[in-house]
C-alpha cells in the first residue's frame, strides 16, 4: 500500500544525515573508478599474477562458504535451541571472529594449526601435513572469519521460525530426522542461503587472517586482496585494476543476495 | 617518513633528538619503501624521508620531490633459522634440501630484491613457501617455528638473539642495501629538519646504528 | 453416546501447572464422539490439547489414547508426539509453507514409508472425499482462510487417527467462510466417526456439532454434559454468557430481589434471604414500546445495545445497569422494529425468575 506523500516525506535533518551516510559509502568507489586507467584495465588484469590470484580467491572462498554452510547450519540450529548457561559462552565464542582483528585470528590459527601449533604439530608428525602455505590454509583462514555469518543467520532464522511447525509434523508422525530434513531445513533455506552468501563475500575479501596464517605465495596462497596489497607498493594501476575487479565481484554477491531476499519477502 | 626496517632505530634516534632539542616535535611515519614513494607522489606532507633502497630515492629525485640525498647507513641480508631447529642449519647450502620451508620477502620490496639477487648469484633454489610483504611478518613466522629458514636483514636478526640463529652469507654473492635519506624539495625546509640531518652524523647516532647491526657508509 | 473401557478415543486425567494456572481435569472422548471444550481465554483449553498432542507433559495423572497410555508420569510412560495416534488441527493451521496442498496432505503417509506416488494418490482421494479436489496443486499462500482450514483438516485425518484435536477451528474466518466451514465440519467429522476434542468459542457450532461439552474455567471443569443441558441452569456466569442465559448475583431484601439499585425484581414465592444467584431464561422476557399496566409483572426500562438474528429467534442485548439477553421471535422483533440505542420496556414474569441461595 502506498502512503500519501506527506507521510513519506522525512524531516530535513534525517534526509541530510542519510545523504551524508550514503555519500560516505559512495565516495571511495568513485575514487577507485575515477583513478583507474580504463584503456589498460583489461591488459592489467590479464596479468598471470592477477589470474592466479583470481582463481585462488574464487575457489578458496567458495570452498570456505560451502564448509561454513555445512558446519555453521547445525551450529546455528543447536545454538537456537540450547537454553542452558553454556549458550552465552558458546555465542560469545562464535561471535568472536567477527569482532577480532583478522590478523589476530590468523595468529591464533597459526598457534593452533601451524606446523608447530598445539593441534598442527601432532597433525604434522602423524601425517606430514602442513596447513600454512597451502590452498587448504587459505580455506581455513577464510572459514574462520566466514563461519559466524552462517551461524548467526541460521540462528536468528531459527528463532523466528514457529517451533510449532515441528509439533505439527510430529503429530503427523514425523520423527526427529524427518522433522529436520523435511521441515526445519527447508524452512531455514532463506537464512542458510543468506548466511552462505554473506560468508562467501566475507571470505572473498579476507586479508589479515590469510596473510598471517597461509602466507603470501603467488600461485599458491596469494588471493586478490593480498595481490592488491602487494601491488599498492609497486604498481598503483595494477592495484586499481584488481580493486575494481574485487568491487565487481562483491557487487555481484550483494546483488545476488538482494534478489534472493526480495524474492522471499 | 622512514622505511619499516628502520622502525626501531629511528624511534630511538627521534627520542634522542627530542631530548637534545626540546622544542622539536618529531612525528614518525613508517611504511614499506614502495609505499612511501607512492604516498609522497600522492602529495603526503613530510620534512625528511629515509628509504631502504636507492631506486625508490632515485624515483623521488626524478620526480623533484626531494633534495640532497645521502646514504647514512647500510644493511645486509642474513639467513635466520629457529634456535631449536633440528637438525640445525649451519650453511645456506642446506637449503638445497627441498623439504625445508623457506620464507623470503617478495621481489617487489627491497629485501626481497636483494634476496633474489643473492639466490641467483649463489645458484640456490630453495623451497620458498611464502613471499611476505615485509621483513617483520617473515620474522614472526620464523619465531613461531612455522618456517625453517628465512632471508632477513642482519638488523632484524639481531632483535631476537635468543630465538633465532643467524647464518652468515658469503659476501661475494651479497649486495648491501643502502639507506639514503633526503629532505623535502618543498620551498622552505625547516631549521629543525636540517638540524636532524646533522644530528644523524653525530657519534651518538653512529654508535646506535652499529649497535642495531647497521653498516656505516 | 456412552463408551466404555478401551472404546474411549481419549481417556485422560490431567494434572499440571502452567505459570500461575493449576490445571486439574478429567476428560473423556468416546470413539467417534465429538466433544467440545469451552471456556474463557486463559482457562487452559489449548494447554490440554498440547498435553494430548505431546507438546507438553502432565505432572500427574495419565493420558490414554484408544487404549494406549501415552503419558503417565507415575508409571514412567511417555510417548513423543510422533508415536501418538492423533491428528491435530492448529488454530493457525500451520500448513507447511514450502509444500503445496497435496504434499501437505500426503505428509503423514510419507512419514510412514509410503512412496511419493502412493501418498499423493491417497491424498488426492481424501481431498476428493472432502470436496476440495480442486485445491490439489495450489501453493499454500494462494489458499483462502477457509480453504487453509479444510486442507489442515484433510492433512490431519488422512491416516484416520482415532482422535482428532481441533483448536479454535473457526477463528480468523469471516462470517461466510465460518458458516461454510461449519457445514464442512458437521458433514465430514460426523461422517468419519473419528473421536474429536474441539476447542471453540462458537456456541452455535457447539450446538450443531458437539455430542458433549466440557466447560473449563481457571483450570477446572465447571460443567459438562450435552449442549442443550447447559442452557436452562448455568453454573457460572461464563456458561450463562455462552448459553445466552441471564445470570446475576444479587441480594434478597424485604421480599425484593436487588441486583443493583436500578435493577430490582419481584419474584414469586421468594423463600430465601441474603445473597443469591439469579437466572432468567432469555425466552421468558418480552419487549414493549410502552410500560404495560396493571399485572403483577416486572417492568424494566432498557436501552438496546445489539440486535442479532439467529434465524427464527432474534437475540437482543441491553445495556447496563439492566443488562439482559432477550430472545424473541424474529416475527415480533420485526413488528417492534428494534434498533440499537432505543429505549424500550422489558417485561419479566415473576414466575420465570429462578433464584438460588449462593453457597458462601
């Protein structure tokens, strides 16, 4: 329903503040677009370094997002249902990677899963597997920062869910497994998808945890954000070109997400 | 403005200078040399700039941003390894064993460029697993035992004598890094900036540089 | 209909506490019997349904569905909802929004291992039997309120449970949808011979459909019996209100019955003194444009609050301080041409007023 224009009109102060907020977000993008030399853009991007980084970024972020959905969904559901005193502790731990500086997260991962870490050392000694400096290391760093997005999205989605749908399906004879697969998970689909997309976006932009835990090796662990960071010191045009590439990728995720939300609301 | 490998020593020098000249208010900006160059070309304000490589300084001279460059210190590479490394590394030739995890600086930063010069000259092809943007993050990984060996500046290796051992490299393969310093080409250079440059030549500062492991020009 | 032994679809003795409400109630539903559960909001009606369904546990007593005990804390028996032979229709239906009509209806068969094809075939048969076959392929969000309820009923009876629980089936429906659904329920529920426990506020629906009625107030059964038995002599003001009976608390003083200063009545053969409960059958009150003269009758000035046609009978309710429910024939109501807000006279025969001392 459309409100009359007099109701829609917001006070001047609100409109001014809103415009300032929007401008603040737009200005950096304008800066990027304005500084880029469009003629050499494609040539810059055809660079082997960029193509390698693009491939690593895409594969590792998608792998991290899928793993985040795989493990984050059950965790989110569990967190929505746990009501004892441990839920506060659990929730804080899950939220931590969202607030923690990613570099700290990367160091923590290094101390835990590095070749000399608490869990990494036995892993290395028994299997010879070294997680840092590998594609798997990039995925782990991405997963660490991206997982909370799925957990939170699923948890809040589950809280909004009418729990009586489960009672309804139980009264129709559905046991716990069928309730989960036929009722709860399908009803949570929008939250899972939104969480997965957010996780993907977060993983794609991951820098601090990756460079700290997985290092910076072109062709193996150098992702697009790491390549931008390196290029900033040597070749500004290249840095701009990679930045624009990242803006387009992020925009793609945001648009996918919006379309998804619109179609469900 | 100063290259990040100068962080510790320049902090000390600034403090000494401020004690000697209470009216001075020294503000230090540290960044990788390449990053410093880009900042200056983008119009960042500065009085004095010290870089970790001559190329960067040359670029700034060409851009007419700085004047009166002068090398005030030199630095060389060394190979570091965790102190409890088993079996211990005593010679760079051991890097030929491909199972050792070796870290270097990326080619595009001064210490990386020096490292790759050295590797070519010495004919070494170690198992490089990461090319870090700066010496500090490289050193951190050695301190955490996540790397078996890394090429860093002597000055950096000296910061942690209890945690890493430093394996000297043959000087014939090794180029030194020059640290040039210059003042802004902007119209009015302050008295204090000139005073600071003069201060760099005093015995007190020279002995400080040596204590940090720098070579004098 | 009186059932015995294992013939009960439900035989339950509830004892539990929900917040501040202590609920103690014995409820029985015979096989194929339709039992209505009435009561004001917060009396614990839905809680009882949830106990039977297995969403809540009782703290004492037992619940037996078709001879199978599903909850008996004393004997350590507890069956989860999926193991109870019940169907439940929720107040807001709770059709699964991610499935279309036929998959909602087929759901319980799928849970019991039927193939998708055979479950859908059976679901189509049920929809056909209930006369709503055209809804089969519809997504849930395209159903009207009444259709949603019909599908919810279809979904819960497809496995022919011995007991069907219905929570406020008419709530949220407009008058037309409500009357359609009443006809649907009367025709189908009676025909299916499934025991029904039904929570509702709609008195006409109860009279049309229910074999027996329990009235639950503040967690206690205050009345039970056949719907028609409740009318003449209500036990509590709630039952009176539901049945359309006038029930008041008053005082007998000097041979005069006082309900409030402007509401005093003459009563024949008044033998008690002190506080009393007064009930007046709505049909024994008549309405007039002018005060009648002469006879030993009660003449009360009243102001009309509402006029509602119930078919042959028209129900008229008047304002305080003389709140009356008056049922007159629709013919005389039309002759009188009663309108809301009008000032009229109500006449009550002294012999039609029932007075009983209040037990203190």
